[in-house]
C-alpha cells in the first residue's frame, strides 16, 4: 500500500461510484468511513504478513478487475507465474492474487490455485483489505502483474505450460469426449464466435466509448454473420479434421447437416471444465471477431487464428495468424492504408460509436479470406507451407505499420499471407 493507492481508491469509491457518477454528500461520507476501515484493517494485518514473510517472502498481486474477462485473468496469472518460474521458483514464496469479482472460468481458478492463493469473490472483504497491507520486510505488492515493457511478448512465448489436469479431471475429460462422440485420436479445431448477447453482458456496457445502457446496433457492427464461417467449417472437415464450436451466450446454432465431424458444443451443456479441456487438446483455435475463447488455447501454447480481427494486441503467440476487418472511409470512398489501424487517434476504431457509421463502415472478412488464413495455419503446422520472397517482403513492410504502436503492444502475430498479397496496395510506401 502507498498514498497513490489510497488516493486512487478515494476517487473510485468515495467521490464517484463504480459507474463514474459523482456520489451524494451522504454516500461520500459513507465511502470515507468504509475506506478508513479498509486502511485500518490493512495496517492491522500487516504485522501478521511481516512475521510470515520471515519464513518465506510474500507477494500480493492485484489482478486487473475492471471486468470479469478471461483475457485479463489469464494474462495476469500467466505472466505472474512466468515471473516466479524465471526469477525465484514457485516453491520459494507465498503468492496471494487478489480477484474479488466473479471468476471468468471456475475451472481455471481451481487449476491456478494449485500454484498460488487466489483471494476470490467469496472473500471479497479480505481482498479489499489486503490491498492496504504495507510492503514491509519481505512483503511485496505487485500493482501491475502484466508487464508493460518491450519484452512483453518475448516473455509470453518463452513461458512454459504451467497448468495440468489431475487424475479425476483427466477421467472427466475422457468422459466428455465420449459424450460428444469425439474420439481421442481425432484431431480438431476449436472455433468460437463473438455474439451480441456476450458483448452486451461482458464487454460493451463497460467499454469507455459507450454510454451505459446504450444498445445502438452500431455497437455490434464488428460481429460477423455465421454464414461467412460455414465454408471454413466445411473446408476443415474435408481434411478429416473435426470442428468443435465453443463459446458462451451464443446467438445461433450451427445449421444441421454439416456432417459428423462438427460439434456445436456451445449448445450441448457447456461447462467451465469442458472449455478448458477441449482447448488443451485442440490443434489450434479459430477465433472470430475478438472472441476471447482463444485464451484457453494460449494457456496451453496452442496457436491461434484470428479472423475478422479489430484489435492489434489480441494475439500473443509467435505462431498466431490474423486477418483484420477493414474500415471503408465514407467521404473518400476507399479503404485507408493499413497504418491507419495503428494510429493513436484511431485507437479502438471499430468500437467508436461516435465515428462508426458516420466517418466509416466496416468491411468484414469474406468466406474465402477466412478459409485462406485457416489453410495457411494447417499448412504451417504440417510443415508444407512455403513462404515466398514476396511474402517475406510484404510481412516486413506490414511490421513497419505495427511499430507505430508502443513496443509492449506490438503483437508478433503474422497477418495472413494471401490477405496481405491481395491488400499490398494498402501498405505504406
């Protein structure tokens, strides 16, 4: 704890409520009293941690908790565990991770708890108090677990797989395979779509560009139609590779008649455990329009393909591929150069409802483009992909667009080769 923490909590919890609306005088008074109680309890608990730290050093991680999102949860814990592995070893210190909001996936929380102590929503009061423990002796407070340094992606790709299933979980996983009719030797791809229902519940209501409660259709413009992904499902299964569709709060079922190698798990009583198990064993993840399910695959160092992508830092893996949605500038009647996507003034361009629909509209990926980038991933994985000198030169030119972003946001993912050939006229000179 330091004065900066107290000042931040004073602004967030006393002067304003969780929605940023200024409190009344009475609520400010109540907020001051509650904050003083938390600080006082933190000071009381400090000597206990100080004594405990004589036996082992103590780290207190304040995980990102603005929203209960898989991306925030996984990034913080994976980077935190990687730090322990590389610096001190997991067995040499006590780690308490503070996450006083609902877990985005309870199975993941269970598996991470085999390595560290997670103070979750059932002990929310303790998590709030521990934020004010003084960093004395060998007690350390980590205010930001996910690094904002140039080596961020290098560290991500060097980490080892930390999570594993115990004997009971393996048994449950094998039963899930049997229930689905998915044989153990059957290779498969996990496919996940973004949906309007999910964005309403987990994303858009708290996004900085949106007014609370606003439901304008522009806010969901990034979501592609299911029809554009049916051809890639067929292309994958033609290679005798199954497709397992995952995801929460999906809007529509997959159409019937896609064949015995297609499993619409989203509508087959999905569970937190099932999501983790299925992604841990897939060939790769195919994520549409920013679906966060690919983080399950990333945990187990599985490669990811991102189609209809609208953010640049969703991909963390060296072997990941993506193809973006593109803006069509209404006044100029054209698609801008690709470096437009990486300019600071266009940050979160696909979510900016004050500009979307008036300055530009979105051009989503075509079915052929989605197939091309997916087949590229399959070819890279089976060792048959041949990169031409032209492809290398185009990728190099595209990387110059990415360098406009801060170093810690420059994802190492490659843009789809054929997509880039088709759009090389959009590369800056």
